[in-house]
C-alpha cells in the first residue's frame, strides 16, 4: 500500500476568493443613508444574522415584514430595523 500525504495547497489569496462577501456588503451599508424599505439580505447583513433568521423573526412578530408584488417578497421598514439595533433616528 502506498502512503500518500495530502496537504492543503490553497494559499490565502485563493481562500479569500471563496468568501461570501457579506461582511463587505454590511460595511457598505450606512445607517444614516438607508432606504425606507430594506430587503431580507440587507437587514441580515446589517444585523449580522442569516436571512432565514430575519424571515423567522417576521413570522414571530419580532420584525414585521411588508409583502410586496405578486411573489410576496419581503421588505422591512427602516425604523423597525433601527429599533432592533437600538438606534434612534434623528
């Protein structure tokens, strides 16, 4: 039997390409310049949780969603998201 040693040949640059980029997306969102209605992904990025968590919070009433269009896409009011963050709008 031939013993072979497998090593991880990925360099740091290669693994950086595989990142989801969500942290980068969250850093681009400015609390002062948020749109009035936010998507599931935008809210998830702001709160640093999964989009599924945002949907669950909507079902439980913690973060009520507004359903738009015939597909029923969710949008969240900026004020509700800021309230969860403990930020008051000036």
